[in-house]
C-alpha cells in the first residue's frame, strides 16, 4: 500500500472516530461552539499534504481575511453558464490545479489532473438588493481529485466568519435575509453530509464533479484583467490544453438571460438542475427521463411519457409533460413541492424556486398540444 495513502486511511479513520466521540459525549452547545470544539481536536497545526484538512484555512486558498474569499494567485475562478438552485444561496467557485499540471478537454469532458481541488462557497447577502454588501458564508464544499478518484468534503463556516471546519455529518442552519422584493425570508439551510454528495455527483456509480463540463464553461467571465472566454483564459494561463475556440465546443446559455430563446433557457435550467441524475450515466437512468441540454427525443424529455415509478410523486397526474398544460405535468408538480417523496430534486433545496417553476411552466404551456 502507498505510504501516503496508508497514512491518509489511518488518519481519516481516527478523525471519524473522534467526530463520533465529540458528537456523542460533548454537552449540547451552539453550532459555532460545536464546530470549534471539533476543530481543536482534529485540526493539524500545519498542512502535511494529506487531505482532507480539518480547517479550510489550512489549504491556503484565500489571501487576506478568509471571509473576503479572495483567491490567491494560483487559484482560478470559474462560473458555469447556469447555476444550480440551492435555496437562493449565491455561490463563488474556484479551481486549484497542482503546480506544473494542466487540465484537458476531451469532447464534452473537462479532465482535471489528480490533486485538483474544486472549491464552491455558498453564501447569503443580508439584503439581496445589495449583493455586494454584508453577507454570511454558510459552507464551502470541496471536491478533491485523490489517488482513488474524486472525494467530496463539506466545510461549515463559524459565526465569526473567520474559518470553516470539516463537517462530515452535515448540519442545519437557520438563514435570514431580505429578498429582492424587500421581504424578510427565513430558510432552514441544509449542509449535506459527506455520503449525500454522491446522490447528485454520481456518474456510473462513481463520484464526479458537476458544472465543469465543457458546455458549462464555454462562455465569458469578467476577470480583473478583463472579460474573456473562460476556456480561452485557462489556455492562455497555461492551465488547459485542447481548446480550439468557442465555436468548436458545446456551450450552454444562462437560463436567467431573457434575451435567449425560451426553449434554450428551459433546457439549460433542466440540464443544470436535473440532468446530473436524469441522464444515461446518472442514478435516475432507469426512469427513462433524460433532461440534458441537447436532448431532442420527445419521449425522453417526458412528453406524454408515463413515469416508471413515481409513487405519490406523480400526484394525480398521468404524464411527465403534458404539452400546453404545465400544471397537469408531473415534472412541474415535483418542482413546485417541498414534500419529501414528491419534491425534485430530492436534495439541495428546502424551498421552491419560484422563478424556475415559472420558467418551466411557461415552456410547457407554449408547447403545441397534440
């Protein structure tokens, strides 16, 4: 057995035992106190090259105050064309590649070398009308390309916003904010446990990244140096090989961009929110409902398709999509629910994405009835 990997296994086993002991033996405390007590037991004093670290700060991703989420010079920011809905949380994303390595494009796939780390931060502005103002970071999720493949690790931020601690058992946090209409909102935000990550990040029963396929990244990003296609920028930075210009690769629209066609916006929404399961390589492949961006087959899209096994999820409806009647469609019914066993996606949200529901309703309603 590789010595470094053996150390990782022994250390991880010890860490999980300690987490269990802390959770079962410690007196009840606030979330911050609980996180910090685990941090004191598990956090190494310095990085030793064996992942995962107990504290997010140990990785050294960010320069200056942690809460600013300002990446150091070796970290690349990125943004998928469309964003997965997660209870209205805003997100910032970065990728860390090992020094001297490059990512590569092979068809639809962006291949990241071993040692790469995808960094996704989830946060809420105090007032969504002032998104650049005061904010609260809830969690940071890391996906690390280790020797045996990809692994996911959720980190929970403390109340003082100075650091985040590995929280393999997940957490629930009450989040308050003012929405775009000036109304106060309260959400019970769920941080997934480590095992739940594979529920969505599942490709042929193997943990895999989402939102970094070619079609998600083949668009412009506003860098400090100026606006540039992300894949072109990575290539210019010596971080990517195989990019042959935007037109040579698939691309996706932003479903929030109302200048795009309704069909493209709806398909982009379904792709980023649903296709990680509803695709041939996903855990919902047996449903026969495939919601990837380029899907053209009406039956695979759900048009006049009866569900394989929806149970109570179908409500009183017969077909996944009834052209011209969104409210008679199972697809919309499940999007418009938070009930366990009905709501889709099953994980990642505790609220209804009103704007997403409106988009898909409009898309179905404009379909020609047959």
